[in-house]
């Protein structure tokens, strides 16, 4: 065979090879797009697939509150909306107006929304970046006093990935707020972790700890069902002041001086410490983004958490708002279901 003929044969073989590769590529891509498994180039921003609604009792007024969640587009953020007042409240530490009993956002004169932290804990866990949160009253429904109903609501809505990279707040240096022996602290870390210690002079609570390395799955298993708690004598006083009118053993762990009052008992031995982590995750989400860092606290509160996110964001040396893909480690991206 002459050189010319050999080259022609080689050309033909290369052509055949390229043609087969082309066909394989097409078949493979069709299969991937059918199964929805096409590999993401980057971790995308998230909203919900469809609007969902739920009605529940408000803790303070004891009246029914309708909660509706609607999808929002890229970079819209989490936006609360008082339907009865036609008032938008963006999620940010700057919107926080009270932290004594719960985390409250809004404007003292125009209107507010109370007890956002249990809902926001689920928002953190599902990695939702953009969503409208509509209520027709001044508080979120308390549901069963934990986050699990909000997780189920987000499951019903479904997660929609948007065509833009997800941004998170990466903690760059230690930020801490102290009040006597109480403290809350954020430190740089490749994973989002939460460590909480509490100490109550009460036979059921006493000293409790919980450590939690975040993943959506583990949040649902270990944290989301932990309920808020209250002491019967405090509830009686609050109700005499026309507060906590909706509080009952259906939406909180109730305690007298000696024991748990709920007939079903506790969901976890250290349900109190777990609920403190649930609160902390919700309060960190008030920053408007998932925070990547290690959170630690002894006897922290909504007020200390609020001071912590405010202090974090007050100095640009403390944090950076980064796309998840620019992180060295994939651990954080992988922790979201
Ligand atoms: Zn709580």
C-alpha cells in the first residue's frame, strides 16, 4: 500500500473513531438529561419549585396565622412580607428589632414578624437562598415548637436550582460576644459545625451539650424535631400579660419545678441543648446566607446570636461572601441534600 493510501485509511479510521465518539456523547447526554444527573458545574443558588401554604397557631396571640412561601429569582434573597400590611421586611441583622423572647424583624412603628428562628433553621438546612415568606399577622406559626413542620413544607415545595452560583458567608477570623460566663463564638472552619452547652438549675435539664456537624440529612435526624421549652410559672406570668397566649404542650416542652409536663415526654434526652442549636442555626441565617464556620456557645441566647451576626458583618476582615466553588474543600457543598 502506497503512503497516500495508508494516509487515506488512517483518515478513514480517525473519522470512524470520531463518529462513534460523537454518537456515544449524544446517547450519554440524552441519558444524563433524562435522569437529571448531569453534573453541576458549580453549587447553584436555590429557591423553591412551587408556592406552598400552611396555617398554624401563633405563639403569642394564639390566633391562626397563614404562612405562604413563594419562589424568588437569583440574588433576591429571603424576603419576609406582611400580607395584612403590604410590608416587605428583608432578612438581615439590620431588620432585627427585638430578641428578648424570640428573634423579631421589622419596624416597631410600622409592623414586625416574631419568632422567625425555627423557620429559618429549616431554610439554612435546605440551603434556600431566594424565597418570599408571606404571613398575615405579626408572628410565624409555632407549629409543634420545632422545625420539622417547616422541613416538611419545604419538601412539599421542592427545591429549584437557579442558574447562578450559590454564595455563602465564610468566617475568616474568630468573632465572639460575651455576657459574663455566657458566650457565642464563630471561628473559621471547612465545615459548618455547632456546639452548644447549657446549664439550668433544674432537675430535668441540668448541664447538657450537643455537637452537630451540619448536613441536611443529619439536621432532620438530630436537630429539626427538638422543641422549644418553657417553665409553667413563666407561662402563667406571660399569659397574665396577654403574651404567649398560644403556648401549650402541643407546641413546647412544658416544665414545672420538678418534671416535664408533656405526657409523651422528651423526643431526645438532651432535647433542650438540641433546640438551642436549632435556634442558633436560624439566628445565623438572619445574616441572609448560609454561614460557613464553627459556632460554639455556652448559654447563648437570641440576643447574643443577634450581636454575633451584627459583629461578624460589621467588619469586612471577619468574613467574605464567596461562591461555594471557590472554597478549597467540597465538604460544605456536599453537606446539602
Ligand atoms: Zn427556639
